[in-house]
């Protein structure tokens, strides 16, 4: 015959995963539903004409600790500043085309950047501290990308332009998850 302690322990072990699943179905920030419409999320351009930035899931709004996911749309001719930061990034190009400029951080000075054509359904990643810039070089179509970054909040360093990919770095934002705080 089985005692009441054993039955209680058995029920607890079997129901614990169920309660953990229920708890995980709610967003970590009160008042936000787990499933959200991207069109209802805050949008900003951070002073950069031609940019639309939406944090789909992030540290500040959603309480994430290890990653952030952004949806960024660049109008024809718009671009990020030349910059580097203390996190990895993965890009998925959803529509449009453009150019990625990338200079490795393996040297003391980044040197001449490599130029890469990016296009719809392409993907690329940026290693930690590699100097880069994304530019919508398509004159007729927006460039839209899903961006996944590691370790938010991040430190962003913008390269002051004495020449393309100059070697002088200056901290711009400490602890801010946004890469686009400067106007063009």
C-alpha cells in the first residue's frame, strides 16, 4: 500500500513541469502579452533619417538577459554609422539589398574594410568588436533585416570620420542597447 507522502511526492514530480510551462507562457514584464503584433511595438529612428528600428524582443522592454532581436528597415541611401560594439550580431535580410562594410578587429587598426553585397534571404554575422557599417545601396527598395544581438546591453563605439574606417574609437554609449544614436 502506498502512503500519502509518496502520493504527494509523485503528484508534485508529475505536476511540476506543468506549472513551469504555465509560468513560462507569460511575458516576464507584467502587462505585456507573450504573443505581440510587431506593428504595436515602439518604433524609433534614433535621429537617423531613413531608419526604422523596432526592438522585437529585448532587455529593457521584455526583460531578456542574453539576446535582443531587432527589426530594422533602411530607406534607399540610408546607413548605420561606422561602428563596433561589444557583442555578436546575426543579420537576416528579409527584403531588399545593400552593402556590408566589415573590417576585422584582429589587427590594432581595422584597415580597409571588405565590401560584401547583401540581398534578400541572405544572412551574415559580425564578430565582437569588428568595425562595420550596413548601407542600403539599392536606390529603389527598402532594406529590411532581422538583427539578433548577444549580451545586451551593449557598449557602442562610433568611428569618427577622418577617413573611412579611421583607427580612432571613442565610447559613445555605455550600457545602451541602441547602435544609432548619432544623426547623419
